[in-house]
C-alpha cells in the first residue's frame, strides 16, 4: 500500500503589493519585515524596480513584491516602471491592492482595476493610512470599496504605525497555498547589497533636494570594495541628472548639499552593513536619460 505523501505543515506564497504611486506599499513592506528593504519618501514613483521582501515565521514564508506605482505612463522610464508592476500580477498567489482612505476609488484607480479584472488571482483591498482620518469617516470608505465586488476581503490598516497589520498577515495566510520555504529563512530580500546601497543614496537625494531633482536622479554604483581586515567598505557612486542646472542644485553651494547627502547615506549604510563606510559621490549630466533605452537597460530599469 502506498504511503500517503506528508502534507507540509507550513504555507508558502507570493504576494504582490500594487497601487497608485505614494499609497504606502514600501512602508507596508518595511513594517511587515521589521526591516528597511524599500526606500520610502513622500514623493510619488520613489520605487522604480520590483523589490522582493521575504517574511518568515513558524507557520509561513511569504514573498512580497513591492512594485512601482501604476499610473498613466508617458516617458520611457515610467513605462518600464508600470510594465514591471503589471508583469508581477501573473507570477503571484495573491494581490494586495493598496488605496488611500478616500472616496476617489472609481476615478483614480480605474487603470489598476481594469487589469485586476483580467486575472483570476485572489485580491484583497488594503485601505492604508487610516491613522490620518477619523473613525466615522472610515466606514463609508470601506462600504464604497466593498461594493466594487472585485475583492475577497477589504481591510483597513496603517502601514506607518502597524495598526491592523497582524490581522492583514493572518488574512494573507488564509489565501496562500501550503508549501515549504523556497528561500533561506535568514534573508529578508534577494536584492544585492550594491542595489540596496544605490537605493539608499537615491533616497537621501530625494529627501534633501527640491521638487525638480527627485524625478531625474539615477544612481549607479561604480565600485564596491570590501576590506575585511579593516572592517571597511569603499563605495563609489555616480549620480546622474539630465541638466546642468540640476547638477548645480544637487551639489549645492560649495558642495555642501552633496556632502550632506553623502553623510546621511553613509550613516545608514554603516547600520545596514555593520561596517565602516567610505563613500565617494560624483554628479554627471546625461541628457534625457529617462527616455534613453540603452541607459535604462544599463541601470536595470
């Protein structure tokens, strides 16, 4: 008599975080992992690549994909970002669709819901940022979203404070299949240290500069050398902008702004890598790089 196969006592699933730009997808991923995997700013389109974050506990391994915000894309870079986000929908077991706590669902999210209607993947609507509204305003928002009929569940959370995030995790576990872990349980992301370093530098640029620069900045790690005996990592990076005026803004008077960006990035990198960091930054102009397919491919966008 054939022995029945043992049923895994754990669950394993792939979950996509999707939504408009700046709805809190990266904040939620960092909150769930209790670790900074995705950079976070108040600027839309901060996330440009698909970031993979891996959650583990005694019962499940959940692999999250933090995707770029889905929007009406015009330029080459924006089109690639949206394509990255939409491609993820065909690879996962569950979709978490993040929205803000307002009643603009029908108009601003039609592009995304149109794509969601084309797939059979289970979908949960996550109403984020509930810490920004009063409870009496939340009820009609949840009712409006429930009436859409596209989602198996609707759940309100605050990714920033962590409110209701444990309940969201429990709901996710109910919607992913049984299975054993595919990734080592001691890693939180598949991203390389070089990539994480470039993202941290770009985050500091976004936080320190005026409105014009965040959308035209690209960061390329030119050199990443670890000197174990000295407990030192030397990183050299180039910051690309599209115009000379943007270069001037980024460098700042007598180089002060670039120095400040470098200092804040270095401190965070030292925490991340648990080593001393020597960081050198250069700024170069590359005209119209956001529409340059060759350059975008070089940068892995």
